[in-house]
C-alpha cells in the first residue's frame, strides 16, 4: 500500500517537471488532486483499509498531497514568469513610430458667423428664439401684411407644401409667433433656415437668415440705426460706414435697406460693389401697425423695429467668397480654410 502511493507521488513529480505550459500544469492538478483525482480517490478509500494502518497511511497521503500542491504552484509561477518574458520579447512597442493622423473637425463657416452674430445681439440683451421651417401661410405672409394675391408674395419664390402651408421664405415668420405668446418689451433674434426656389451664384434654395426685432413703448428709428451700427462695426470693423436707404417691405413702415461701405475697396468702387462703394447687407424698418393688430398688440401704445439678414451673405463679405453655392457643397478643401 505505502509503496503504491509513494510511486504515485514519484510519477506525479516526474510529470510536473516535464510540463511546459500552464494548461499542462492545470491538467495535472485535476489528474491528481481534482474531485476524482488519483490522490483524492486514495483518501476516500481510507475507510476500507485495516484500522491500525490508517494513521500512517493517511499521514503519508497528506504529505504527498501537500508536496504536490506546492510543486504545482511553483511550476505555475515559473511558467507564468517565462510567459511574460516571452511576451515582452515579442510584443515590444516602438514608441518612435509616428502616431495615427486624426483629422480635426471644425465648425462650418455659416455656423461660425451665426455664432458671432448671436453673441453680439445676446450681449445687447436679445434672446434667441426659433420657429418652424414648415410654416403656415398665416405666419409667413398673412400676419405680415401680405394677404392672398398681394403682389409682394411674388418677391419670394415660395415652395408650397399645400395650399396654406409653405417652407418659410424668411425668418420674419417668427415675429407674430413670438408676439402672440409674449407681451412687450421684447428683444428677440430668430436665426434659422429659410427656403426659396432660386439657384445661381448668389442664390441657393436653402439658406440662413437671422431676424431681429424689438418692441416696447417709444422705440424709434434711431434705436434701429444704433443697434445695427453697433452690430456692423463689431462684425466688419469700426471704420465701416453705414447708410440707410429707403425701401419697401409690407411688414415694416417706413422700411430701409442697410448698406455698408464696400469691404473690398473701402468705398472707392470695385467689382464687388459694382463701382458704387456700397454693399447692401440687410432689410429693416419700423414694424407696421398691421402686424401688431394680428399679434394682438395695441399699435397706439407700442412701436418697434425689425431687421432681417442673410447669414451666407454676411459670411461671403467677411471672407471674400464669391459663390454662395460653396456653402452647401461641403468640399473639405473649402471648409478647411475657416
Ligand atoms: N424678411 C425680409 C427678407 O427676407 C427682411 C426683413 C426683415 C425686412 C425684417 C424688414 C424687416 O427679405
């Protein structure tokens, strides 16, 4: 009996010394010490040997078990270390290899200009509002003093969704929406996309506008002029000259077109300003009392101004871009310049 278990121990030691992988060590652990392992079975059979032999036999078995456990553990550690050394040898990292190129994204020039303009007006206390791009005829035309068949509707080539729903042709559609929900005083800007059925070097069917309006008691044309002059000086520089030219919009009275001294030639006259020295940049005026009536304001008490500008147009002047179609094209070579 004793001889028998001693030779089991010797065999196990021999096998352990020959292992070369962690897997093999694990298998030997199972073979000898697992639930149905050779040594485990021997321990289980202890009850079937003569009583007087049991203590000696039991303690030998335990000694062998402990020594095998110890050996297996040692073998495991040795193999783990040499595994690691092998790994370190084969998986060396070359820190001098150049890294991967990560292209930087950037904001679209229209977004950049829009952000700049919004920052100027919010610094003056204007709040930012938005309105829907698919709009009722009422807010886009009717409420702005352009009833059905009004000739001014022809100024804007409208995309119709249905008889009385359109893609908004201008951000002025936001005016009455805001006035319906709020009482004066109001200082609001409403940036967003607008749509017109038109396409050439200076027109694209979807572009961006920013509407601004201010309503309170005693608001005058000089307030409009002051706000716009400040805005223009911040965007185009303090030397830029500003001129108000009489114009017409059904929803403002009086109306004006705002010109600035040409950003290219400084007013001397060039291709960009067609030799006039002036460039038109936005439409504006005092809000027509008809609009207040639609919004439920008393035009005897309140006055105010409104203005609207094309963002692409401002961006084109600011960055000397001569074709508006470059904006929606999204050619990276164009966008990377901003
Ligand atoms: N909505 C006008 C346009 O798109 C611009 C404008 C806005 C004019 C507000 C006057 C007042 O041309």
